[in-house]
């Protein structure tokens, strides 16, 4: 049996339980202190690393009686973040092991506080840890480290889901999830659910098998210049039409991108406008918060119309080379946009939704841009 000292996120007992795969009631937990060390925030992620620092005291959680199986699970989880174990002597003389970061792996930015992390990141980290530990015994530490940015993005979507506004007037029935199999994971994931659910007649259904495409949340914004009465669309190759065998695989769309962990959908919309089209949005108008295809996908869209200056020279090529994006922007008059939608030439659902929202609110937005107050009577 081994004794470990945790100074960082694994002091959060729900996270520790997920990583160990057992309840805290089965684990010996006591407070502890490590002298001449400091827990520092890592600039590259919302977690700490520990460094030698004369005179500092690091408070933590002492965990005793850990089995070889426990250590294997902990090594798998911590190894994804480039940490390994070293022996230390705690205040009071007790020996333990601590996960130290690989030399030169992370840059630091000041003290790390558990309470701050719990307020901002604990829920997301627990969701991410459940997926990480689901890969224990199936993937290598290197595989999980490679996939971890998207694991965190999927976890962020689950945090956002708690804030969904829809559902009024619908059945709040029982769902009995008996098993979830992750049959594929990489940039996206595919889960197979085995479940029973309450029916409208109050009976429970038979066990059903359902496949779900697990994706991230996305922010989409249609830039609109109310003075020039024009919009900007972006064009890029899309895999959906390609895989369907469509004759047109480059689509005209709103600006779009995933909502990164720790980022609001509004922040994502502003960031994507700069990255994909090189424009700055003045403000955002909320259009919709919707599932892209609720029958088989977790993908959730936050759709906006963004007010912006769109002169004739605003178009060009954009996108991040680090993400292999190849994007071309276009300016269309409002009338041309409506023609695109009404003649079924707009094959992108969020674009059609934003177009008809703009048609309803265009007069108000134009009056505001000219300094007039719209008549709301």
C-alpha cells in the first residue's frame, strides 16, 4: 500500500473518486502540509504544479492505503498532464509521494487556490475525468493527452447544458441509462446508449439502443452592417455534404466555431469573427439556442447576428493555419441574402435561421444604427 499527498485538483474529493473509481468513504483522507514547496497555477491549463520554494508551505490531502490498482489509475490520469511521482517528506516527518510536472513542461503564473478552481473548473474537470478514465486500459497516456483538448471541450458542453433555457411544458420523465459504450473517439466521439425511458402513458419503454454523435457546443454569428444593409458569409469545404455525395461541398455559412472551455458563447462569437474573417463585431443580437440535430447529436448552437462595419474591402481569405482552416468571405446585400434563403440555395440551417431572424428585426437594427428610436408600440 502507498501514501500520496495531493496539492492540486485531486484534493477535490468528487474528482478523486472518479479517478480512483471508488467512493471516498473507502479511502483514508487527512489534511497534510509539505514544507518548502509552493503550488503554482499553470498558464497552459486550469490546474497547478508544485515547485520547490524555500519558506513556503503547501497544504494538501494525504491519502493512505492506496493499492497498486489505485496507483495505476492515478498514473494514467496524471500522466495525461505530464506528471510523475516523487518521494517527499511531509511536515511532521511522514513520507509520501507527490506528482511533480516533467521539467520544463509547464509555465507558471502565480499561486494556485483550490477554492477558486472549484468555483470555475471543478464541474468541467469532473466531466472530463469521467471520459478520461473510461479510456483506462483501452488507450495509452499519449493517446489521451492528444485527445484531451476535445475531451475538455465536450466536458464544457455538459457544463453549459445545465444552463439550457428550453424544456417548459415537456415531460420531465424518468430515464434509466443501463449502459453507455463509447465505440469511437478522436476529434468527435460516438456513444451507444442502452436505456429505458418513461412513456407518455406513464409506462417504461423496453430497453432501446441508440447511437449519439458527441460533439462540442458552437457559436455562430451572421455579421450584419445595418448602414450598408449587407451581411458577410464565409465559405469553406464541409465534410457533411462530401460524405453525403452532394454536388456542392463548399458551403456559404455564418462564421462559426466551437465554444472553448472557460469561454462564453459570446466570447467565442467575437473570437471566431476575428479568426475566420478578420472583423471586429460591435455587438451581438441573440437569435437562437438550439440543438443541431437532437435525434442523434449533442451538438448545440448559440446563434447570433453581429453588428459590424462591412466595407467593400472587408472580404478576403481567413482562418487559422494551426487548425487547417481555409476560409473565404463574401459580402451580400440583404436582398441577395433573402433570395438565397427563399430559393433554397442556402444549405446551412443556422444561416437560414439567422436570415429570417434578421428579416424580422432588420428595421429595428437599421433605425438604431441611424440614431433613431424604433417604435415599439
